[in-house]
C-alpha cells in the first residue's frame, strides 16, 4: 500500500509544461544572446529572428524558420517545459535551448 501511494504521489507531482506552446507561435526578434549565462558580446542578438508556426496536431512538431545575418535555417521544433528543441531540415542535428522568459511584448 505504501508503494502504491508513493507511486501515485510521484505521478501527481509530474511537471506541467512551464510555457504554453501557443505563446511561441509568431515572429520573434533577438534581444540578448547568452552563452553559459553570460551575454555574448561577439554576437549581435538584434540580427536574429525566428518564425514559429503551429503544429498540425499535438503529436506533430511545429515548423520554424530562423535567420542570423546571411545564415538561414528551416526545420521542426518542439517545446518541452522550458526547453526548446529544434532540428534543421538540412542536417537533422537537434539543438536545445532553455527559454528564460516567454511572454507578450
């Protein structure tokens, strides 16, 4: 009985997503570029933009377009808690970033 209660408690404590994926949909411009918690002075965050499109269903990944200067990328994304996973169409390498803040301007 104690084991069953512990298991039920662990299921009840499951982390809900920290951010609503609907809030990610749209066009985003870079404000600050951080590497290991510090602002990257050699990168201009204002030159970065992303466009996130809604996924067709809950099981699908959404689509994104990203640009930084002359570099452009398209691919699929998913949001899991405060982690944003992107996989570019051309190289299939998955990248992950932690979202520090997500909200309307």
